[in-house]
C-alpha cells in the first residue's frame, strides 16, 4: 500500500481560498454578534418594567422588540451559513479561549427576545401566540445556555491553554445564561397547569439561579485579581468590565420575578419566604452593582483618554446595564420606594444612550466594511506556517511517530531556506532548530 502523505501547502492554500471565496464576510462573523440582539431586546424588556405609561413609549418598546426579533432571525441565518461554509473557522472559534465564551450570547439572545415577546409582543401577536413564541424561545435558550455553561468551562480546562493573569470578564458570559433563564422563566409560570407543573418550573428556575450565582462567584475573584495584579485591561477590552453587572442585575431581577410568581405555585409560607429573600438578596447585590458600575466607568473613561476606539465590545454597555434596570424596577415593586424607581429610570436613560451609540457605530462600521474583517496576523506566523508546510512536503512518507531529518540545504521558491538540521514528525509537522554543536543525521534530498 502506498504511504499516506500530508496534504501539500499548495493544496491547503487552495482549500482555504475556496472557503474564503464563499461568503467571505460571514467567515469572520463570530458568536459575539449576538450581543447586539441582547442589547436591543433589553431596551424593550427594561422599558416595559418601568412605571412610565404612555402610548408613545409602549409603541417604541414594541418597535425595538420587533427590531431585536429581526436581528435574531438574520443572525441565526448568517451563523448557520457560517457553520456550513466555514466549518474550520467555526471550530477554531470554539478552541479559542477569547471567542468560545461568547457562545453564551446565543442563549441570552434567544431568551431576551423571548422575554420581550411576552412583555410587549401581545400588542402585535396576541397573548396566546406571544406565550407560545416565548415558550419556544425560552426552552431553546435554556437548552443552549445550560450546554454552554458546561461546555465552555470544559473546553477551558481540557482544550484551551490559558496563561496565568489573563482572566477576563468575558468568562462570565456562558455562566450568566442560566441566570437569564431563571429571571424570565417565572413569566411562564401562570400559563402552566396549576400544581406540579407550576411548582416544578419555579423550583427549576431557582436551581438555575443557584447554578449561575455560585459559578459566577468563582470567576469574579479571578477577574478582580487580574485587575489588581496586572493593571487595567487592554483598551479594546475595557468595555467588558460592564459584563460583571450582568449577573448582579440579572440575579436581582430573578429573585424579584420568582417572588412574584410564587403565590399559587408553592405554599403560602414558601411564597412569603421568597418575597423576603428578594429584598434581603436584591438590595445588597444592587449596592455592589453600583460600586462596580463606578469602578468600571472610571476605567472606561481612562481607556477613552488613552485612545480607545469603537469595537463590538461596546455592546457590553447595553445588556448588563439593562439587567440593573429590571433589578431596580423589581425592588421598587416590592418595597414601594421611589428611590428604586428613580434609580431604574436613571439607568434606563444610560441604557438607551449606550444602545443608540453602539447601534449607530455598528451600522457605520458595517457600511464601511470595517467590522467583518480577518484579525491581524501575528508577526512571523506566516513564515512559520510556510516553513511547516514545506517540511511536510519534504518528508511525505514518514511513519507516524517517527522523526525524519531534513537536508539543511533544501531551498524553497520563496527565497527562504529551512533551518539547519530541521526535524519533522508525521503527526504534527513542525520546524525546530538544533544547536550546531549537536549535529543530526542528514537525509538525502527527496527525489
């Protein structure tokens, strides 16, 4: 049987070029784009919780929710094409520790649009259709969120290679997705059959609340330690500091919504305890959220002064702030304090300003072709890749696990030459130089 050979560099380039020629813009469409859907939907969801009622505002919330639904449909279609036509890039995203956590955004986008469907969608769809659509989106988002909450940490442990001191607030994204399910699930409780179904739904949401909360408590110290010992984040990542507000505001929203859904679903004693827990948990966490908001704002202002420019990370200014709006609105319902109402209104104004800014800059970046572009290649990466491919061609039939020495005088058409005494294995072709004092046996040139 003829020996199996490695594909040539020319063949690899042809395959890569063929893949890039098919929908080239979609090749670099990552899961982080779902943050735009989340940031749009939360405007409608948060606005619907405010005690501000007027036909104009209600119509605006409906329009924003409809926009988020259209964006979700468009992104789901585009990302499906991405997976079908650029499978290599999609798999590379999963193996990239900087990109994989954004798969939590897919779950939260589904959940956020579903929540908006139940909150303002009945004005357009009718209550029955809105409940059915929300149920489908909630189930799909919860399934994706639970999968991401388990799979992304597994990849970080088993496949990713993460250096010490590189903890990022982005790590929170897959962990907070179950908390979004816990916050929006109570809206479906009244539409379920009384008894076991309602109680099971309520307690399942509490379980996801605990799952997300405890996992987030493990990650937050890593983020703060990284900031203290290694200084501020790179400029482009500075907006991700606002992601920490997500689990804080969303958990406060969750306990208040669960307390609202508890009467009738569980016994009166448990319902009263859940109502008390909503205050005992929500008020202190809101206090910490305001502290973190001050810290994150100060660091972002510092980054602006240092020259931070627009990137898709600016969408981190939207959804996390929106969760604080819904959390403060929930506390206002349960305490009757006007202070929480004004806090929710003030944060909502910040949310709308951030959404308008991020949306306008995203549309401008797309129009100018500045967003869906390949990342800059690391210096020397192309030369190393070329050397590796050449080495694979020079030793096509080396048995697996053996080392085949390559002639140091072999030259290439590009004008570069192999390093002296380069050795390559058939399992993972790579180029490495040995000191001149340790000469390796030299094979004859391939014919």
